[in-house]
C-alpha cells in the first residue's frame, strides 16, 4: 500500500501533466479562460479526493468526466449568478484582422449558445475525438443520448453558423 506522500506525489505529477489539456477542454466547454481555470481546479480537487480509488490508466478519462460534470452542474446553477442583459453595446470594439481568428471566435460564440449537454457532447466527440462509447462514459449517459445530443447540437450549430462568416459544410 502506498503512503500518503507517495499518493500526493503521484497526483501532483498527474495534475501537472494533465492541466494544460484539461484547461483547453474546459475552455471549449465554457468559452472563458478564467471559468475554465475554475472548472479545472474544482475537477482536480474532486479527483484528489478520489485519487486512491482511481486506476492510473483510467485517470485522464475520469478527470475529463469530472470536468464535464462540473461544467454541466455549474451551468445548471449559474442562472443565479448570470449577468443582466442591457440594450447598450460595449463602447470598445475588438479589432480582429485575421479571418481564421474571426471564424474561431464565431465558432466559440456559437458553441456557447448551445445547451450545456449538447456542447459537452460536441466537444468530447469532435474536439477530443472520443468515440460514441467513450463520450457516453465521460458524460455518464447512454450511447443513444450521445447520438441524439450530437445530432441536435450539430443541427443547432449549423443553424447558428449559417448566418456567420464560418463556412458550413452541407
């Protein structure tokens, strides 16, 4: 049996190795780097508490599942903390001279408009390149749910991007 110090050292090494990847994944889910940092921190805190029960080979998938669950839970509860919409636009405008940057920002904005489960499904399937089964495991749902959430999410994403500069393949 490993000592507490050995477990902590293993977890630190794991967290250090996974942090950047988890942060990028969390950003794709929430669309905000600061919120992504918070999601990763909460997920790693939960992972640390369960570290002694986690199989080393399954740890990356398990922590990704925790990030997904924290994101969905955070979105579900965020209605209390939401910013208020106003009729006035911000005065300052961002200059984005590069077309690829514009397209990426529009894609992130469109992803941000999807419901949390659809967004998580699309990010896991098409950004993280997980299979339907792996996505179902990461989200804690059935493969049928992954397929339906993917179809609904892609349909809505295509609808949102049709009027933008992002090229949409038929």
